[in-house]
C-alpha cells in the first residue's frame, strides 16, 4: 500500500465549531448595505458615461449586482420572468415573478416593485405577441417618463421579439453587457469583504472534499461535499461540475461522474462556486486520492502548474496592459502546449466576468485593456501532456493593487 501523507494544514479550514455545523457569516449588515449602494452607483455611472436613459436587465447575475435581489436564479436564466429597469436619473424598478413580489421588499436599492410580464413561449403560448406588446408599452413608458427626452436604453439580454417591439416604440437599444461588465469589474472594500467570506466557505468545502478523497468513492460523492458545505453555509449554487480523477483528468473539461476513484489517482477540480451574498469563489486544486505520495510524473506536472500560477501572479499590478502581461507571462513548455488551459486569467465577482485574458499562444484573439486597482482576477493553470494519463488543474483568486496582487484564498498547495 502506498504511503499516505495527509496534510494537517487543510483541517484548519474546517469549521472550528465542528464539522457538523455550518459556518456563520461575521459580515455586519452595514457592509452589505455599503456594497449595495456602491454597485448601484457603478451601474448609474456607466449609464451616464454611455448617454443612456436607463438599462433593462434580464441576466439574474446583473440584477443581483444592481439591486441585490435574488429569486430562483438558475430557473430565471432560461425562464425570463424577472427583470429590472434602472434609470440614470430616476427609479430602480424591480419586476418580480408574479406572486413573489414580497422577496424584494425591504431592499433599499429598489424604489418600486412591479409584477413581471412573462412573454417567453412556455409561459405565453399563442398569447406571446399580445403579452410582448404589453411589456414593451410599459418599458417604453418608463424610458419616456424618466429619460428627459433621451430614448437610449441599454439592454443586457433580450429575445428577438422584444428587440423589435421596443424599436417599434422609438426606443434606441444599446449593448448593455459592456456597461454591466465594466461596472462590475472594480470592487469596493465592502465587496471584497463579502467575497472573502465566500472564499472562506469554499475553502471549508474543499477541506471536506480533501477529508473524503478516499479510494472507492465516486467523483460525484466527493463533489457533493462542495455543494453540502456551500448550501448549508448560505451559498447558492455551483456553476459547473468540473471534477475528475485519474485518467478522466486528461483531457480536461470532463464533468464529474460515477467513476470510482482509485488510490493514487490525481483528483482535480474547479469550484466555480456561487456562495453567500452571491459572490463567486473560483478556485482549483489537485491532490491524490488516498493522499498518497505523488509519483514522479505527478510531481513534475504539479510543480509546473505552481510555477505558472506563481509567475503570472507575481507580475500583475494595476495599470499593466493585457499585452504587457502576455509578453511577461509564463511561457508554456512545448510538451504541455496541447493540453493548455483556455485562459491565463479572468475577472471574477458575482460570477466569472470581464476581462478574459488568453495564454500567450492564443493572444491573437485577445482584446485591449488594462488591469485596474481593486479588480479581482483568477489566475489559472492546466498542465498535462497529450497522451499522458493525468492533468493538474490549479487556480487562485487575487485582488490587484498598485504594487501587485494579493491572494484571497490560502488553502494550501500540495507539498511536492
């Protein structure tokens, strides 16, 4: 039997009150109120910068950012029955799923609550056109009432029928995702405090996974520990199911299955966790099933992944252009090129967000931009060889400052 090296440092991330108890948030209500006020002001600043009278939001994450109201988030991503209109010089109106208007009461960012008009086909059937017309009349009336003659309406996501209906009413539609992404990318101190608590919950979940990474368990059994800790500690959902073991780690992007993990297999995962207050903890770790000593091949892969993370993290600072980062970034050895990850880093807030910066072999598809102070990014690594047995996946989350980046997570790397 292989020698076991269970890392006692990781046990420190379990709940000190006992593994049978959820974590309790220490974040005071004033912090949440400050984050709400800041986020709404960021949206309105973008509206004024782009000369828009208002923005119409359908993306549940954007609604959460602007108003901090949450209602059946995942269901609403494909059943658009919750939307919001935020005026540049006027009210923030929340349109709630009919019968659930009470969920938005008492949230200070919201000036008015109205019942939503659902006009997607599942809900409306052959009444689709009539419902859409009624909806468009209401939205256009808000723009006319509060726009001061400005009929430019930013929109993040909208079905084609709604686009035509608003344009037929004299509304000029503006690409709204640019506004929301640039609003969301700079974090306030209050936001960082909320995000840090989500990271803490995520690390407790990873500690549970670590304790249960035993031979004979399926990938799904181990992954369930992440969900359990997140949900019971006030978290919301997991965006993907990216956990794999042994040969299923290569190639990457195989979601967890009923594969029975074997002693010595690499277990690799990407949390993509939406935790308390709606913030994302997007972290990746890899370790061995049974916590056996890594093989020489596993150690070589792991060391390269840590080197990539450490190097790319060390060069980040506010004011650096994406191009300069690319030029100075860690250069992937040829033998790992085929299995490289899709990005070097990406922004993160309530979910993955702008920017997305490719690795150096793929930089031709990059867009322009600069890193700014209080932008939070996730620095990524995927190391493996085409035809090899396993890949190592690592990722850390960091806030960018004037003189460098500071990690928000501290769950230990493996000792190799």
